[in-house]
């Protein structure tokens, strides 16, 4: 049985992870780290209240001793917190996508998660095309790439492991989610191009992505440190056989 920490559960990827974890009988408990409660539009299964709790975080760059004590005794984390580059400076984008997950890793290490016999798995949701070399012309690619590099250093311990997921195009599975999670243009793109991309090597369904990320946090892929879109789909498919 696994106890998982999930961030970004009000976004597309994080919500898919939350649903997958709720549906997984091998996940015994879920702790959500959120800025606000799960919204009322979220259609959650009946076991959500008993199987999960929400800890409201005012600043993801700092963790109080109380929060640190509450995230101890967990087995894995899916870091799905993120924001579009639209309207953000490079400094703001790096704070959200690099500084925030690094602060969480330090808090988790302070909480004493993991052991040499059973390492703690930190799964970072990056993106296809991320650039650890920092040479990309795209700010998001530089940001995600920098996060991958810094997290690999921070989690290079006997008791912690990093799995980087680089999904391609994904979108909310249901129209109700798209209405609340995407802008008008985003909903139009999802409705017209979503099915096309999802059925190619460039896309992945929200359900598959959520399932893969949960399995990663459970330690189902101990020898995998990086999975691109095609690889994560195949790895998850192999588990379903």
C-alpha cells in the first residue's frame, strides 16, 4: 500500500493523477498540497473524503513544521503544479517550475521520507521538448529542463529517487473539466485537435498520463528515471497486461 502526495490537483494533469490515485486500491491515502480547496465542479468519487485530505499551502517556497510533519510517512509524490508561460516573466516562471518543487523536495527530505530499502519516488511532470541544456528559445523548455537538472541533484540520495515524465499533448477527459480548466481558445483547441493528437505519438490521454504518474510514485518503474511521451504510454500499457 502506498501513501502519496499530489500537487496541482486542480489542473489537468494533477486532477487526472488525483482520480487515478482514488481509483487505485493499492494507494491507501492521498495528501493534496493546494492553494485552495478542490473546486465544487470536480466530480469526485465517493471515497474522496475518506481517502484524501487537502493541506492548503500559502507559499510553495516555504513549508511550516506542521506541514512537514503531515507529509512525513508518505511513499511518493507527483509534482504536477505548473502554469502557462502566458503573462509570466522568466523569473516568475522559474520560481513556479524550479524553486517550488525544489523547496518541496527539501521539506520532504526534512520529513524523513524514504529508506534505502524503500526509496521515496518524486515524479516531476515536465514536457516533451524540455531542454536541460538551457539553450532553447522557449522559456518553458528552459524552465522545465532546469528543473529536471536541479531535481536530479537534490534527489540523488540513498533514500530518494526522481522520475521525470515528459508528456506530449494532453487535455481534460470530460467537457465539464475543460470548461473549468481551460480558456475559450484552449477549449477550442482541445475539442478540435485533442482526439487527433491523443491517438498519435505526440499525445497522451489524461487517464493514461494520470495512471502512469501514480504508478511512478508507487515505485512501479524503479529503473526508469526519464520517460518521454511514447515511453510513458508504453510503460503504462505494459503494466495493464
